[in-house]
C-alpha cells in the first residue's frame, strides 16, 4: 500500500521534533509557562489559557514535567498544522502545491523549530487559525445556507483567540475581505456569519470573565505594548527585516511578492482571502513599531506569514524542476537540521565549551539548559525539603529555577513585575515564611532588592548552573527570614 507523501512528511518531521525536544532543556519562556502554570487557572496574566492548559495536562497525564512531555502537545499540534496547510494548498492550487506548502512550513525556523516544538502560545494559535481559514474557504465556496463550515470557522476562530490575543488580527482580516469582496460581501447580511462570530466569542468568553474579575490585567499588559509617544521612522523596516530573518529571507522574499500580488486585479478570490488574513499581523506590527515604546518581537507577526504558505507552495510546485530551486530546498533542510543537531549536541555534550561566549560575548547555552545542578546542590545541602518555598527577583530566573526545582517547591517572584507568578502564588500568601532566595549572577541591586523583602537574611553556600562540570552562571543563595508584605 502506497503511503501518502504528506503522511511521510508529518511523521518524519514529528520524530525529528521529539528527538530535539528530548535532548534540549526548556527555554526561558517555556520554563516560565510550565512553572507559573502549575496552578491551573481560568485565565493567565500573559496569554489566554490554551498553551498553559496543554503543558499542565501533559505533565499530569504522564506524571512528569520532562521537556519532551510538556512539549508533546505542541509537536502534535504542529503535525495538525502541516495537514491543514496541505489541505488549504490543495484547495487553492492542487495536491502538489499543498505538499510543498507543508514542506516550506517545516523549513521556516520560526514555524518548524520554535512553534513546532516549544511550549508557546503559537502552537495552538497556528493550528486554530489554519483550521478557521480552511473552514472559511469551504464556507465561501458554497453559496448555501448550511451552517457546518461556518460553525467550524467560528469554533476555530474562538480557539485561536483562546490561544493568543493576536488571533484578532487575522480574524479582522477575514471581515475586511468580506467587506471588500463583491463576490462574498452578501455573507455580511446572512445569519451564518454572525452565528459563527457569536460562537467564537462564546469559546473566548472564559478569558473575558477572567479579565473582568482581575482588573483586565492581561488585556492591559498586552495593550501597553502598542502604546508610545516617540516616532521611529525606520522601525517598520527593522521589524520587517527581523521577520525576514525569522522566516528565512529566501522564503520571506517570494512570500512578499505573493502578498503584494494578492491585492492586484485578477488574483483569485482564495489568493485574495489568504492575503487579507495575512495583512493585519504583517502590516500591523510593522506600523506599531514606529511609535511603540516597547520592542516589537519579530515572531508576533508569524500568523500573517502562516497564511502565505499555501500560496508559496504553488510557486515551489511550479518551479520544482529547476535545479536551483531543488538545491535551495535541500540546503535549507540541511541548515535547519544542522542547527537543531548543534543545539542538541551542545546541551548533551558541551562540545563547543566556552567558545560561544568568546564569539557572542555571552554564552547562550544556559538558556537552553535546565538548571538542575542548582536543585541537586540545594538538596545535597539539605536546604530544599519537599514543600519548601523558593524565590528569585526576576520572572525569567524564577521560571528557569522553578522548573528545575520541581513541582514540590513553590516558586515566588519578588518583583512588582512578577507576571503570572504574582497571581498563581502571590507573595502576600506567604508573609512571615522563611524563603530560599536564589540570585543568578547577582549584582548589588538584586541583592538589595532581595533583602528588602525580609526581616533578616542569612547567606548560605552558593551554587552554580553547570554543564558537564563547566560553570555557566553562579547563583547566590540566601535564606530570608520572615517574608514581608509586598507593600513594604
């Protein structure tokens, strides 16, 4: 029996991601989400619940927080995303184009590596957005009043919003398409469109309820990123350039040609719809960077580029007989696999030693390494019994340390900017307790900040973050006596 190429692609790439997930530690954001997400909530400070719930469920289902376990739902979701990209590509241009759209999705690092395997909101976001796009394409292809595909559109749109707030941008692009399309504008006068919208809001409603009962904290936090009073005229170009690097320039460039082409007369309505879905994230974040007081992260626009892969697949399929295209695809696959292998080998064997620090000024190895050496040292010293309370003064360090120490230790963040830590395990609930304070590479300010939270502080033997005996970062250890209220 002949196996479909898309099945081979999905299974083979999933195995690669499982190997990568099993041989690398959780990154800063991943560690933070797993640690702060140990307390199951209806809503979370940074993002809607989908990714938090997925990592929590995986850890409880398998009884471990091992990297490969908490990453497994995201690996499976990316397998779903590949199938959905393939299906959309089949609708737009045929099965061959659909297959190469899925191949290209795997070759783009921001999708194939980070979204495809890391504990981030982008995994469920991308799968849900692609599901919504596929359902909408089917719904608009049929001029009948059946609700099935519209229900799928609304459900998937709601799940996208339940994953990450940026889902509102492609959803807005869909309404803009309906508003400007002579062929499909009549759907704005039909009940199916509004019933689908209502279904999306219903799925998203737990996030609204949680925000309403928590002072709209999550909305305010994300909304602040678009606020600013300064004008940076070149920032949009920098943002687009950074996005090109994340996508890969030789993938990004033809995407942009297809993106512009979607606004021209003569473009098919499916091409035009996908471009309208892509436009708000791509253009929106580029424009926001011109005045935002905060740095715009390049992967925020990835939902827009996601919608262009089915169109890119058509171009690749059409030009695949050209040797230059074949060599470029093979070289890109080799580059991505080599990068993943180097990262995995470095974490497992430290074969690069300190050379990264000499080249980059700071060794990034510690960010991809689980800080279990700290846990082992503290347990050996007898200062970390089950049920202990630990703390750090940065949410980033609290995430990495809390993940390494394990779920038997409660992790606090002694900082006004404590993110989800301030809601999951508020400092006010531990007033008067003794706390083990861990300060990686402390400077004078962090030591003083830590001491202000306690009646008295005792300095304990320090520890370090190590890989194969090499010290990557030192960690100062304090025992804080009598934790004080945050208002102090």
